[in-house]
C-alpha cells in the first residue's frame, strides 16, 4: 500500500500465551505479515477481557494475570490482505478475526 484510499483492516484477537512453535502466536503473525510485504501491523496488549471461553482475564493485582487478550491490527489493500490471510488462517485455532473496509487518510513513513 503506497497511498491513501480504500483499504482493509484485519483485526485478530488471540491470547497472550498462545504459541506457534516456540514463539508467541502474535509474533509469528506479525513476522509473516512483514515477510509478505504488508503495509503494517501493530500488536496491542489488553488489560482485561473475555471471549468465547467466557473466562475473564485481567491484570488487576488481586487476580492472576494469565493469558491476557492481544489484538493484532493489520492494514493493507483488500487483495493483499485476502491473499495473505489464506496462507495464515490455519494459525488461528482460537480467537476472533474481523475484516473491515476502511479508508486510509494518511500513510507516511519516516524520512
């Protein structure tokens, strides 16, 4: 993606403790997105949440912080996202994946 305009935002919710091989699943996803030449990816760590398992995970002091929610956000053109997703979909065995059409207003790297 080199300019502004229509794009797709793929948002993947997984657990912080989810693994692929010997590394965190979120890291594997980001590295695969980078290797595929996608425009960008960001990992955000949640402080509290629950999902399909209906178990609340939290960082609060009185409760153990285990398997906190992690959100991976990837943005690029629909064609690139769809092609990449077909190659990595099998990595997500638990979690939630959203695909949304978005409009990129500005996309600039550092000089």
